């Protein structure tokens, strides 16, 4: 009928987040500069409409702040002038914030922040991020990050051998310094990880902030991931439920057509555009935090929209009023 109809599952993932198949519409690449636009061009709104994407900002870091109750992490996640992914990119690549490109922020987010939240360490992180550097990662002014690092005296990745100390003036050493800085800034998170692991070893189970119990054999990385990933999805799921109710109550024609773990994708009638975006953003950022007292940081929403009848690859930032 001209539409794809994926299956969204709520009972197949151990972390209690959703799943998607036939096809997996939640795994469409965005930062892949070659294939991302090609695939997203296949997704278009209904005639006379726009695609609208509403995304929780720095969602899993905020979820981690709620779970670990680290005062410094909570303060950081609550400051609107701070962006953990951008700020870590500044430290990793040795540039000012205005030189951090979207791709650099993405590499920082998925290459450093998430791995650190879920138990990885500087050696593995250095290897993964260096591949991005070698692949031509660029700053906002078009300079290759590899050249920028070379000006700072870093021209090689380093041995990345756990049996050897990192050598100064290598990327490995830079990541070792950045990791130490991260641990010093969020000391409660760093200390509670071990306490949490030992408690799990004694009991063999744990409860999520949303009340679901997880049990069985888990790796240390899984143990750090599950308590954050599950509740973060439940926040989004509750927002979706409230949003659909509102759309039906107001008899709006705009639709919510997909969820992508921390993001809502809508198919929006042009005449309803502002009402739809403002309403969904208000539900996500204002109503949801009032439902659970464990949400101790503000939730923010980033909005992107396409032009009328344009495909998903053309989305640009939108300011809700």
C-alpha cells in the first residue's frame, strides 16, 4: 500500500527497551555520510505533510544521572549550557566548542560517553575513535581532526596494549587523561559501579527504576547498561501513550509513525505543524518528569523537520514556540 509496517516489540529485549523488525526502522543510519542520506531519502511523508523528529537530548547520560544519583552528574545534566557529548569531544580532540562538528559530537557520544557509562575503558575507546580519525573526521571549519591532533603533538594511536602504560604524545595517552578527568568529575558514579556489581553478585537480580525486575547471568557491561536503557525507553513509551491520547482527543490528523528508542517520528499535517510539535515537546519535557520522582534532571527535546513533501534526509532543526 506504499507504506512499510514494521513490527514493534515490547517483550523481546532483556533491557526492557523496544525492538523493531520487518524491517528494522529504528536502525536507519544518520551519521554515515554516504549511506545515511541514500536510505533516508526512501522515507517520505504523506502528500502535503512533513516528517518531524522529536529527540530527547543527551538522554542516556540523563538517565544515568537519575540512576546513579551522582550530584555532579545531576548538576551537569541539569545545566542547559553544558552538553556532555560536545564537551567530551572538546577534550578528546583538543578543540574549542565551536569547532566540534556534528560528526565529532556523534563520535564522542557513541565512542566515549556511552562506553564509559557502560563499563568500557580508554584502551578500547582509543582504538575505536582513532578509526574515525583515520577515516577523515573533520571539524566545523573543514579541517581534518588528524591534522589538528598532529599540531598538538599527537601523530599516532599508540600501542593500546593493556600490558604497557600509555606513552605520552599518543592518542592512547590522550584518552587515558580524558578518562581520568571523567572519573574525577563524576566520583560517585565511579565508586558506585563497583558497589552495584558486588550487590548483584550477592543477589543475582536487580529492579529497574520503573519497577521491572531483571535476573539471571549478566556481564558487568550489561549490568551497567540495563538500569539506564530500560527506564529511558519507558519514559519515551509513556510519552508516546500520552501523545496518541492527545492526538485522538483533539481529532488531529497528524500521526506518530515510529519510535527510535529516544526519539518520536511524526507524519505532520502542515496546518497542524506548530500545534503538533509544541504539544509533543511539552509532553516529553514537562509532563513526563512529573510522573516519576526519580527523574531528577530536566528533560530537553531537540526537534527536526523536513519541508512539505520532502524526504527524511532533508530534515533541519526547528524551534518550537
